[in-house]
């Protein structure tokens, strides 16, 4: 999957590099689950197993991948080590607690409280995973709103991919929680290891397959998606909207019909109006009461209504009319039209008798 992900035919990006590392970590964890015990047992010094340390690699790598997806480059620095402290700690403790001397009081204590050790291990795994998923979800919410304030068609930024990976890793976390339940309530849980390996294997194939098809979400090289500051877009304009600018914006939309451009972005419209993009964003949000996405698509819906009564395009299909109005796909058009009118396009056209 990693080789396919880095094939020439797949979009090259730093995000794909971190996705590859994440898939390798999952694959390494599978190998560790299935084969590490047999290998370690042949070593001259027996290693005391506190738990599989590779579980603690997954969430931090997912966080780095999410950062890259949302346009924030992961910087290699001394702070990055804090994300891997649980992973390193488990390895160090496992290697330092070698039970060469079974009479050692600490080893005897661990042997007598083996179940408690495993419970503590799984609690830490679930807490770490849940913490990272919470932070990733918050970041996703911020960027979802950012997108709605920047682009007029979401087909350019396939945000469903982030939802997909969130679902995959939420399921993994629920499985970890199930592991904790099993460790607490059942004595025979040897089957859990191979079940975990199976879950990870399915995750690798799902993420790899979807990752190969995934386009780059945020085109920061083109300056389309700005970086959020303190969880929100930076605002550099006054809190009170300028009524003259609002009138200028509305006149521009009526005269130039910028909404007919399916690739229209906030940055492009700001350039056309010769004002700052942050200024335009606040103008639309506070002065008109919409985000950019809804503001533009309301014009497109009105354009569709007009085209439905235009005899020159009466032979057009519903998709043809949608494309003429600036939409990029039938599915998006249907959702937006019904949201703003309460009717599907077909129902609305039928009411017109067209």
C-alpha cells in the first residue's frame, strides 16, 4: 500500500509521506503482534512485556498527518519527542525489567499483579488515543468552517477524506476500549492480539486505498487556504461593517455575476473588488450574515430559478442548468437547492409547470 501510495501516478505531497509513515507504523504493529513473542523468547535475556509499545505510535502519527493535510508543516524539533514519550517509556521499562532473576521483588510484584499492569496499560492507550482524536476533531471543525469561508464549491477540497480517517481511528479507539473491557473481565484473552492485528490490517488497506485516490485537500501553494490564527481566521478590519462596501459587493455580484465561475474563491473575489480577503470575509460574515459558501450559492440557486423559466435553455437537463449557474456537481446542487428552497430542483420545476 505504501509503494502504491508513492507511485508516480499518485499526487505527491508531504501529507502522503506522513500517511505512508502511519501505514508503516500500523504494519510494524501487526508484525510485532504476530511475531515479536516468538523472536523475543529466543533471546538470551527474557524481556518483561508491559504491553505493545507500537500502539502509542499511531495517534501521534495521525496528528502529524492531520497537520499536513490542513496546511501546517510538521517541524522536526526537540518538542516532537513529547508525542512519543509513552512509546519510548514502555520500551525502556520493558527492556529494563528483564526477569533474569525471578527472585527479584519487583519482578515478583509485577507477576502477582499482571492483570493490574495490563489494565493500566490499556487505560493509558485509550486515554492517549481519545485525547488526540479530540484535538484532531477540534482542528477539523475549525478548518471545515474555514473552507466555508473561502471556497464556493467544495469539490475542489474533498473534505470527506478527513471524516473517513476520523471514523477509521474512532473505530480503532473503540476496539481499544473493548480490549480494556476484555482484560478487566476475562482471564483468557490470548485471541485479542490476533484480532487487533486483523483490525489493523483492514485499516491499512482502507486508508491506503482511499489515500491513493485522495487529492490534495488544501492548495496552500496557490495561496487559496490561509492558515488559521488561534483557531480562527485572522481579522484585520473594524467590527462595524462598511455599508458602502456592502453595496459595492452586492452591485458587483449583480453586474459581474462572479458566482457563475465554479472555481470562485474568497481570495479571487477580494482581488476583483480590490479589497483585502479578511476585510471581505468580515463584510460577508457580519454585514450580510452568511459565510462565503452560502453567500455565493444563494446567488447560484437564484440563477437556477431564472434559468428554469428561460425558454432558451428549456431543453437543458437539470444538471446542465446547475452547471450553467456555477455548480460543479449534481449531488451538491441538489443538497444546496433543497436547503435554500425546501424543495428538490425537480419538485420546484414541476411547480413551475416547466
